[in-house]
């Protein structure tokens, strides 16, 4: 149970390095920098944290950016 975060981090690093070799680096780097959104979403879902209006606006803007980036 304690090793799970380390294993997930290692897997994420491997996936990121494979994506940078095989994929479009600009897309991979932008999507890789979205970890704060994932952290807030996990805190909202599992810890029932409140999301402030500013955080909600940031999450919506980030998701809109993903849609715009994927539509190019």
C-alpha cells in the first residue's frame, strides 16, 4: 500500500517519456502540466473538498483548453 504512489509515479514517468518520443511534444507537454487539475478533482471526489469559484473557473478554462487543443 505504501509503494503504490511510487509505482504510479514511475509508471507516469515512463508513459510521459514514451509519449514525448512517439507523440507531438507540444501536446504531451501541455497535457502533462495538468496535474494540478487532477489533484483538485481527486480532492473533490474522494475528500469532499470544496471547490471555490476561482478554482472552478480555472478547471473550466483548463478543460476548454484541452478541447481546443484536441480539435486542432
